[in-house]
């Protein structure tokens, strides 16, 4: 009987997603090369994590690498503050503007022509030197899901600089990573991680970090946990929690990736 109930729930969820104008079909997402997996379930699960990390209806939210609005969708009708999302891929931004922004005036979506091996290989600007298109202290809560997992060290450092600028004192940065520690390094050596990271690079601030494929660095990037925490802290982003993910073969991971939750120190303003 439990299997029957689970099957009915999945069927109802599929029907609802088909009827939902804020859910892109799989072929649309696939053509743009982003947004795999169960769009609705993943968005809803992350929304619950955002709220656990302190997201409130009155907050102004920044969604870095917003894609097709997977994180925006569950906030529609709940968020009373503003939402701004940006991405480097044009198709998702066009879709979000037509399906979400047009119906919800407190939601906005911006295209940044930034080069990325995976999502925008012909982009004009370097991610290592861009400025986010927002003023200082503009947001209470910033989310980056599957963004730092695709940025090499110089790009990661720049994004952290910009986050420390645009997020208000006391605000939150919620970011997913592939984090390395001794247990994860052992899992990688033993082949237990579902995302191998065979190639090693070095950065002056972040030290050694790993790539899934040196020929396409943005495919997947992993950083040492201690280096990430230090990089956040040096910019006034004090790490409050690290929630391990399942990518390295850990049992009970909270998401596929690891999650880092930071608060912006008032002293940085």
C-alpha cells in the first residue's frame, strides 16, 4: 500500500509540474545545457534549506546563476521583498523573464555576458574581473547553487569579493561547493565519489584545488574546506555552518553538493 501511495504522489507531482507555467520542460533545459534532475523537487528542497538558513519573506534576495528559476519558483507568492537573478546563459534568462518576471513585478532577471566553458563558451567578459550589476548593500540573502562548483580559483575569489559588497551587514550567503577534506580525498582515491577530480591546480590564496577535467576547467571544481572557510572569512563572510553533501559518497548528504552558510560581519561596512 505504501508503494501505491508513493506512486500516486509522484504522479500528482508530475501532473502539477506539467501544468505549472514556471516549470520548463526537460527538453528546454536540456537544450540550454543546464538544470538537470527533478526541477520542482530540487527547488522545493533548496527552498526549505534557505528557510533553515534564515531566509524570511521580507528579504531582498540575489540568485547568482539563476538558470531557469529553479530556486525562484518556490519563492513566488511567498517572497515579499525583491528577487534578482542573473545568469551567463541567454536562454534561461529569456525564459524566466517571460514566465516569472512578467507575472511577478518583484522578480527580475539579468543576463551577464560572462565566459564559461560549460554555459557560455563565447562570452565576452571574464568571470575573474566582473562586477555584479547591483549597488552596495542591496541584498539580505544571496544563493549560489551549483555556481562555485563551476568556477576556478580566480573566478571564485572575484565572486566572493562581489558578494561581500552587495550583501548587507548581517545578511546571508548560501553557497554550494565540492569541498575537500581528508575523508573526501580518501573517497576520491578509492573511487567512491560520484564526481572524480583527477587534476590538480594551485592558487596563491586557495592553495591546491581539483578539477574534473583540465581541458574544460568549469566542468567541475573542488576546493579544500579550510581554504574556502578562510577565503570567506577574509572578506567578512563568517562561515556559520557547513552541511556535507553526498557527492563524495557520504551517506545522508543534505544535497548532492556541500553547503556553506555565511553571515556578513557588520565590521566590514
